[in-house]
């Protein structure tokens, strides 16, 4: 079976309602360098795409053949809009170079402009940057026949200032560059200049944005003893000079990082990547976590969580195996015939898992479901608000489901009506002598 | 679906060639109190059977409805011969009392005598002991109409002395008892007497045997601060007095234990039970580990292992997830569509698993298969002899199998011919920066 | 300087009021095999004496030259009455054999009989047992010219029954023996017999006593896989047969043990030894911990503590470095010019030490002193009742004492009057950023 | 006794030959902000001085009354030249303000100029910077009557360029400043300017130096989520603009840091401070560790060690308790009557301590001494080269010294002649059953 086809079929299957509430954001394919954008109130991601090199080809270590686009549907589902550009469709690109690195997309006057780096053919240049135009954020895009003249480098990062002037940041190496764009968004209006004031060290992945009349230039930044970090600098003018202000994210586990920052419905979110799912740092997965500004405009360091972003509500699968806090328990891949995913496992008397921010809405939820696999017959699972000793709102009596890989959906009435957004803590109860309580896959609130 | 039927279908499925080489011995049902016997060179187990109490019944906490018999086939498969006696088939027993506790079976003059305790009807006695006779070790047995007169208690343990005289040990409480049997094996020839010389404390599960003209009485023994242990005493005469000599096994995880000792093909083996699979101490699983005598006739304490007994050879699945030693890795239930079982997981650069005693036979093995799931594409798995730095005999290059739950069988040539029984060590190799190498289910040696 | 003399001078110095409240009981010399006895309401210990072998001699590994006697004075001081018998004073003994093993002493009709094993001269016997008589429990004893005829072995343990008949238990090996003594206490009235009913395995150190008409025989007992334990057996008659009932103490750190049991002012106390002070298992130190009987006459296992026995009251140094519980702190030898001993060290914010059973008497204590060394100037030490959050009864403000080895005595008023016996918890408070609070040597309650 | 006097007497006592080879550099007083300078090949340190606030005064939290000067004598002793300037001797300073913060000293044309900040009297300014002149690096200095006009701030850092022009860096806050000095070294020749190109965040402790025609500006730098770090920036001109290049040292334990960099006999050394000795972050101790440049002129991060700098040779006390590596052992303050310091403690079988860089000279060392306290009598201490299994060059047989606090000097012949600089590993050997081997204070190589 063709593996790409295989991935796509999994995609359909993977589009359950649970995905938004956990990191990584999608697991049906490997995605890196997520540039998130909000267009007309809707959240989109423009990532690059890592694949396992096709057998028989001479692919580079980072093997990146094409681009997909994702959008957030119904507040909790990442929809894969499929392939928007393949490496061999780049008009000016070298075939089969598997070098489709980090892209960006912005909207101006109702048009969507997609910028991407690729290896040019017949030319001894590492990467050029191309552009396509569409009427829709998800394409199809009309791809320009040639790359942007005068620009040589990777990782386009676009800034559209309040005066409708656009700036293209790019570059990977010890220097980053910026050039103003013409109104057609397809040409630079002046030659690129070096961005001044940045710290020394390898830099790439420039992502600019403006907040409260300050220009932020964020970028991947390598310190010799620390590896890839995400740093940021600020300036009073889009073209600088900038002043370095520190890190947004420390190095994760010794690998690359590349990111974007977006304000979605009032929350600032950092999108970035990690290869915790593949276990291999050339097969990455995009993630997101909330980000906070201090009063002086500085950014608090973001720690990568499993919980990620998104607030599940009635009807959503609450994937508690991507937790904020866990005590006396582990997570593992689900066994048996259950769809792929994680579960809370190795639970014992008084094990608990904390999951922040569940939206109980207007208090209309009457029941809760729990997906459980249980190889014994004693104990219960309690759901508390805010802390392990907080108010108990639901309790499931355990029963033998056929074994630790045999899954059944349990249902119980909520003990009382709850309104609004709360953290929940799932507490496992059993005999003290017992060594396991139950495996837990997910919870669902229901009316 | 009827759950008993469900268990039986799983049984057929579970009878792969791998089961003998791991603890617990079977996982398709819960089994306790394993009495192992060798008849005509073949190994049999007569355990009791724990079930989850049927819904709607008032079953006791230990819910034990019937007996199955197991035999070892081809040196590596535990065959379930099915139910040999149900609680409601006991001629003198109370219906639905779910009290079919530990049985025993011995052979005399070509006949097989099966002894079992049950709750008698119309009588205020805890347990009586019944007997059945068969021409085969796996039955069917002809069950005596009445229990053995003069005997009141649980846990029959039979000794057939070299002079063909048989002795019935039994009792659960602060005292154990012994009575000689008549030649018909169905009646005591003298009234039971107290076994003298045993230590104080609750005792049950008496299992007698003879070695080098010494009589061993082994028994479950509760010390107040330690819980159930397995102890033993020795004597010069079958009926005592005995002298206590210490423990064969320390308490496991605060639960019951009950055991037997058998010499199979020159190896002494201790059969016992633990509830590590169910996580609940009323749902137990039988296990076995090798046991050793010292020169003075004393027994070295046996530690419960996952590895268990049995020496896999060419064609057997070598279930390395039931290891002797593990370093920088874990085991977990297998995910995906793979049959139920464990795998070696969370492997990183230089993780290893040691599995003692693989029989390479006469050196005819040419290939090795490995069952792997791998979510990345870099690294290898090496098989070494005896230690992580011992001679390398095989190496599998890793490849992406579709994910950490997608299993494929890899095959490689042995790097050299190996003869005889050796410990093997499976070493995982990857990039140092990587966080996972591969999940490993099993290995198979092939010609 | 002569080392024995050196030890004695230290002895005088070491006799502060603090020693009773900690393990080991004395540190000015090495002591083993403590036989404790209560005579006329006063507590005595008859131990053996380990020394570092004198240079130039061919001493055995256990090098034991003589006997000292100790008594408890004022409820909190172990008084060393000095050497009561040297190896070269034994009338029938071989010179310089350094084999003065475990002794015992009992009183009958106002006379004190001291029994001891020694190597006999001109005879190929391992040990004989001698006896001496005195009018005082601390001697001087008049030593019998010859050993007790008919008795060959070590470790005399004496039982004086309610009918004034005395029994001598002895022996080291797989068997222990007992013989009744004549009224003169210097001869056996019958030949020794084997003690029946004991478990197999090496045994020594027999110590018999009677409680509620049951005879207890306690003894050191070696299990092959566990090393020396202290076990016990009971009987209805002093000479047996006995029934083994389990262990009083598990093996400590793989070394020997030898013990006695005494009822002092209503508390049962187990005296035993450990070499935790010397770090070498041939240089032991006697210790004591409380022991408890269950209703059925069985003994709860005793765990060796640092806290030991003894209840300090007003004026006693409360040596909290020999604690019941410690959290986020360590203990170490005291530095600087402070007398030898331990201190609580490495204390940080919210470190605490729990010390059970301090006798506040009738509430007349008004002040508390603390011996502190502090290399910084911030924080406090609080004394709470029963738990770290219990009632605060005293608080010391910290101040710089000149460094972490410079000791000063701080004094503070008790915050309220306290009566009776309470556990105390000392809680250390400092800035959260600080890494050390203070070193604490001892506390004293004062009127 | 006056505490200052007390400190001084300890000073004399503390000036043994061992101090150079360990961190912190001195323990007889608290020292911070060490500015190290090499004058005529000799190493000097100009630190500030932390004290415990005098009782009865209203001193600030950082209580810093005066300056001492230190020099390195004979390659291994830090000589305290005593107080060079008291707060109440500052001509223009406010009395008793305890604000004598970080100073600097440079030499020009044979004159030594000492710069220091202090609180000015009759003026609402935080700090002004004064200067004094001397013919000797250790003074006495002639102090200028007034502070340097036009300069307001703390932490003077001086740069004398190759063209003999001097620059004064200073400032504490979000900005650092630099001004050129007149030839008289007492006045600025131009008004100070802001140092451009530095990252955002609080900065202080500027220390400039020049290497290979690059100007390095190093400085204490606070990141909001990390606390004080030591950072650096480089430029082509002394007055900038600079480019930030990263950290020289990460935050230590959440406290301040302040440093200097010096090249001494070909080695680059970073001087800095930590409060690990006092346990309180306002009572600091100066330390030093080697620093390394990469080929591109960047600096490898320095990790604070206990070992520090300095290479002991024949006759020096090798203070192995300030180790590079330790295994199965701890360090603690020395007990008994031994001078204050640390020891290696809690040693067991195969414990070891590694100490890098001991200079064996031309192979003339014949013996080694070890300072040991040993409470038992079995075992040995081996000295190996480079690794625990490296060549064994010395072995000490253990003997009882009178206890774990009784110190004796042991001596043994070297097993072979060793030349040059080597790492040594001290391995402890004892019985496996033993719990302690010996306490070790120091080693000395002897001819």
C-alpha cells in the first residue's frame, strides 16, 4: 500500500473531536515549523511536512516534500485541507529535492499570499523564496512563475504593518534580513538589509509581529552550549534596530525548533514543534501552548506541555491522558482494538490526573462518560473539581471489562450541576493492596 | 456474549508457542494454587480457578467455580484441557458456593486420583475433601459420591512414598494434619494427626514431597508482620515430627500464595501464584520459577521473576518482554492490532534487555526474526551473547513501520553459528539525541 | 598513650546526661551481646567488649578481652562500672585468647551469679562456661576455680523460674541446649538436653524468659539467605519442647546480632547490637528499642531506631540528632570544638526533625535552650508539639555564631506551659532562597 | 571579643598551603564581586566584603563596610593584605552606609588606580565612583578628595587599551555606560555614553577586556525567569556598538553574581561569587574556575566547581574534598580538633574521589601522606592515576585512629615515580559488609 495514501486514510479516522485539546496537534502525519494565522476569526496553520524518506531515493536527512494546510473547526478539530503544494509543482524548483522548508501566509485586501522556500533549479543557491496568491486561506494558490528577485534564503516571515506596508523577514545563518515589499506583495521595494541589534549565534525562523506599537522579531536561535532556543527582540520600527530580550522557549531535548505567535480570541498562543511522538528529531510534530506577556512587554518563558491548548466542552472527548499534572500513574499507548492514542495507565489507590480548563457551559451537563479498560473488579474513579480533594462531581464504579486492553464506555450521572470553566482532577480508588485500578482513555460530558 | 465462551475462544488464540517462557503461565483465565505433577515424563498443572463474580449473584470475595487442567505440550505451550469439574457437579457439595479451592492429583498403579475441597451441603462444615478417579491425568474423573470420612479441612496435599503408601496432608489454620490412606486411596486408614514441629502462625496449602530419603512438608505460612510466605519443614518420617527450615519464598506484595514443587527433567520448579496481571489479589495467575537445593538439603529462596521457566529454541517465540534484566527501558502492553501481550518499550540509545537461556540447538539456526514497531527511521537492534558487550550474533537495521503501534516482522541473518544454551542481550542503538528506538515484541530463531 | 586508659578518660567525659536517649547506648568503647537485667528496680547491662586488636598480637577477628558492667543512673546516664573480669583473670582460661564472649548475670537469694564463656587452657574445647558470685550486681565477683562441669559451648542464658529453679541455656551451632542447675547455681543437676522444636539453621545467643506462664526462648538465628536474625519460640515447660514463632528482629545490614529482653518499669525493651558507629562489623555497639507483645503472646518485630529508649525531662540534653523522623535534613558528626557527637545538619526552609517522648513533667518548664552553630543571620527554629503544624511552644531567632562549626547556646522562653509526655518536632525556618538554616546539637528544657 | 579581630586571627591560621586549590577561595571572611588582575606576573584580587550586620546598627541587607586586597603567594596561598579602605575613610562618602560595592584596580605607567563606588554624603544619588592612587598594587592608596565628576552609578570596570587610552565602564540598571578617561585617570575626557547593542534586562558588574583585537564587555545580566547570569558582548571598538553573544555562566542557585576575567600564566580564569559556604545569599564567597575560548572567539559556559583552580605540587596539601568527581561518598565539615575545613566522608567499598591536575614535577616525589580519621581497622585507600582503574601509585593500609573524628597522618611510599601533571583518583577499599572505610582530609606529595 502506498504510504501517503495510508496516511490520508488515517487522517479521516483521526479527525475525532478530541484532537485540539492535546499536544502534538495532529498525529496522522509529521508536521514542523507551524506558522499559525487568524483570518476572519478562524485559526489556520501553515506548517511544513516531515516524511520518512521514500525507499530507494536519495533523500536528505530532513525529508520535506510538500505543504498541507490545517484549520481549526468547531473549536476542537484540526482539519487537514490536504496537500496545497508539492515539491515538483514549484515552477522554478528543482525536482525531488525534498527541501520544502518553513512557509508563511498572510492576507492583504482579501487576497491570501503564501510564501515558501525551495531549492531553485539550474542555480547554485541554497534556497529561494516563492509566492502564491489565492482568494481563500486554504487555496488553491496561483503560484508565481519565478521566485522573489533579490531574496536568497529560507524561512519567510511576513509582517503587515498598520499602514498596510508589508515586510519580508528571512534568512538562516548568523544574520537575519528584512526587506519591504511592494504593494503587489510579490517584489521587494528595496534591497534587503541586515537586521541590527540581534545577538550573535546561528539564527533562523524569523517571525515578526506587532503588539501595542512595539515590533517583535522572534526567531530560532542557537547558543553553542544550549542548542536551538526561541528568542525575541523588540524595536520601535519594523526594520529595526532591534534589542534582544531573551528566550521565549528553552531548548527542548536537544533538537530544532521553529515557531509562530498568534492572538486567537484574546489568548496569545505559541506554536512550535517537538519530535516526542516519533522519537526521532527529523520527524517532528507541531504543538501549541499558551503564552503570556508581562506589563513591560516582555514575554514569559513558555514550557512545553502535553495538555496544550483548547477547552473541551459538552460532547468533546476530554483526553485526560494529555494532562497538566499526574501523580502515581503513567501514560502509555492504548492497547487492544481501541483507536490509536494514549491512556492513563498504572493507576493505583489515590493516583490522580489533573486536566486544566474544561468548559461545563451553562450547567446543562447531566452525565459523564468514561472510556475504561479494567482487568479486575474493585474500586471506583472519581472526578473532582480543581484539586484531588475538591468537590466530587462524578463517580464511576469499576467493573471487569474483560481485561486491561478491553475497553468499555461507562456512564454515570453528575452529582451536581456545574457551570463555567473548571480544572478537573480524576482520582482512582481501589483496595490499598491492589496494584492496578483501571486504564482510562477519555471522558465526555453529556446533557 | 457469554463470558466463559469468550474466555475459551481466547484460549485457542492464546495457545501460541511463546507462553511457556514467561510468567504468568496463562493469561486467558485467572488460575491459583497450582499443583504441578509429572506423569510419564509429562508436566501437568492442577490449579484452582478465580473468576470475576457473575453479576447478580452473591458470590464470595474469592469466587472459584470449577477446575481446569493444563499440560505442557512441545515444551512450550500450556494446553488448557478445559473444565474437569464444576462446583455444581460435586455429588455431596452445596450448589453455587464458589468455593472450589486448591486441588491435587496423584497417580497410583495406573490410576489418577484427583482430590479437591468443597463446601458440603446440609452440613455446618467449612470444607470437606472429595476424590475422583480416572485412567488419564486429564480425566474424565469418576467422582466419589461422598467426601472422605474423617477429614475436615482444605488444601489436600498428597504424598506417595516409595513403599507405595499414600498420605493425605490437609488443613488450614494454626495446625496442619496428616493421615495415611488405605490402598483404595479413597479412605484414611487411621485418624488424621497433628503435624508436629511446625512453627506457630496460620498455615495452609500443605504440599509434601520426598527427596533423598528426606520428607519435605512445604506450606503457605503467615507471619504477622510479613503476610503469606511459603515455608518448609523436613522430617525423617512422612508423618513427622518435622523441623522448620525457613522460607522458600518471601511474601509477594501483601497477598496470598499457594504452591507446589516438582522435578521436571532434572530441574526443580516451584509453581505458585501472584495477581500482577489482574492488579487485584482475588484474581490470581499461576507462575513458575526454578528452585535450587543446597548440599545440606536446604532450599534457596526463590524470587519471583517475569522470565519464568522454559527454554525457547528454534521456532519458538522468544518473549523478551518477560526479561531477566532490563536497563533504560520499560515494558508495556502491546498496542495496535497485535495479539495481546507485552512489549519492550521506551527504548533509547544503549537500552538493553537480558533474557536468560535460549537453546540454539546444534548450531543450525541461520536467521533471526524480530517483531518490531518503529515510529522513526534511524538505528538498529543488536543481539549479543551473555552481556551487552558480549559477542554480537545478529543486527536488525531499523525502519519506519508506520508508527509505534504498527508491527512488522524484520529478519536478519545470524552473524555466526551458535550452539547450545546461552543468555542473550538485546541492545538498542540509535542517535544519542533520539528519545525512542523501537518497540520490540519478540524474537524467533530460524533455520 | 595506652589506649585503654584513653578510653577510660573519654568515658568520664562521655557521661553526660544525654546518653540514655539515643542509640548506640555508649560510644566511649565498643560493646556487644548486651544482656540487660533489672535488679531491685534498677537496670543493668552485662555486655561483652570489642576492641581493635592490639598491635603486635595475634588476635582473632572478634577481639574480646574482658567484661564491663553498666547501670542506668538517674534514668538517663549509662554508668560504666569498669572492668569486672579480664581474660587473664579467668582461673581456668587460656591467656590472651581474646574470646570473652556473651555473658549473663542473675540474682538468687540476694546473690548475683555471673556466667561467662571463655577458652579453657590445656583442653581442645571451643568454649567452657564459668561462673562468679557477688553480693552486688556490679561485683566484685568471686570467680569459681573451674568451669561448670558437663557444659561445653557459648552464650549462657539463664532462666530463674517462679519456683526458684534455675535453668542454663547455652550452645552455638545447629542445636541449643538446656540444663537445670543445682541450688548452688554452679553445677548442673542433670546433663544438658537438646532444646526440641526449634527451626533448623545456625543458632546461638539463647536468652530465655517467662511471661504470663509461657516460656520464651529467644535466640540469634541464621537463615542462609538472610543472615543473623533474632527469633523466638515458646513452650509450656522451661525445658520444652518449644514451637518457633518467628522473628523479633530482621537481619541488620548483614552482620551478627545478640540480644536480651527485659521489662523495665512496665516497658518491654529489646537490647541488641549493631556496628553502625564503627562501620566495621567486628566493632559493635549495644543498642535498645522498645518491644511490644500482641494479645496472643506473639512479639511484634522490632525495627532498630536511632532514637532508642529513654524519656528525657527537664535538665536532660534532648539529643534530637537521634530522631524518630527527619525531613529535608541530615545528621553528621559535630565539628569544631564541641564534644563528640551528632548534630542535625543541612537544614533548609521547613526542614524538620521529630523526636518522640519528651517528659515536660508538671508544667514547670519555663525556658528552652538550643545548642546551635549558624554561618548566616536569617531565620528561626521552632519547636512544635506532635507534628510540624502542631502547637508551637518555642521559637529561637537565628543569629550568626561565627560559622557552621562555632557553637553557641541560645535560650528562649516557652510560649506556654506544657505538662506530661509529648513528641516534639523541630522546624527550621529561613529565607526560601537560602541553602542552610542552622546546625542543631541539642535542646534542654529548664525551669 | 571583637568579631573583626576574631576574623583576622582566623586569617593567619587559615593561611595554609592548601587554599588555592579549592572553592571558595577564602573562608575566613565573606568576599564578593572579585575583580582579579595580574600585575607583573602576580595575581591579585580586589573584592568587596560582606559582613553580618553589627548588632544594634541599621545596616542594609547587603552589609559591605570596606575593602581587602588578596594576592596569590607561592602559587597556592591567598594572602589577605588587610583592609585597604573603610567606609568611613571615604573623603566624600556618607558614614556608616555599608555600601562599599564592587571595586576595580588597574595599573598605568607604574601607578595603581583603585576605583570604587560609595554612597555620597549630602547628595541624593545612589552611588558615586571614587579613585585612589598607589605605587603598589596592595596600597596604601591616596584617595581622591572627590568622586569622579560626571559619573553616577556602580560597579566601575576599567579597560586600558593597547594605545594606553583608558575607559571606565559602569552602571547598574537596564543600561550600562562607558566614558574615556583623561591621562590622569581621575577624570572622564568625554561624557559617558550608553553602551549600544546590549540585550534588554537588568545589567550591572561590567568588566571589559580585550583579546585578539576584539573588545569583550562582560556583565551581570538578569533574565526574568532565570535570575542573575554572567553574559558577554563583543565589539570592534572599545566604546561599541557591541553584539550580545550569550552567557558565560548560568544562574547559580537563584542569587546574584559578579565576576572578572583574567589570563594568568596562559590560563583564562573566571572569578565570581557564590554563597554556598554561608548558606545565605547576602554573605558571599569568591570563587574561581577555568574558562575557555572557542576558535570563533566565543566563550564556553563555565560551570561552578568545588575543585576550582590551582595545581598543587610537592609539599602542597591536596584538598581532595574539593573534588571534580565523587562516587558513593559525601563531603562534610571536619570534626574533632582538626582545623576547620572539609573532609571526604561516608566512604564505602569502592567509593572514590577524583581530583584533577596534580603536579608531580620531575618525578622526585617518593612518598605520599594522607590525613585520615578511621573508626575501624580494616581496608585501604588507593591512589590511582586518571581513573579508578588507572595505574595505582600509592596505597595506605587503614588502622584505627581512635575514631571517626580522631585524625592521624599516614605515610606510604609511592609505588613508582610519576612526572608531570596528572588527575588522581582516590579509591576506598574495605570489606564489602562494612559501612564505612575512613574519613580523608588531605594528601601531600613528598620527596
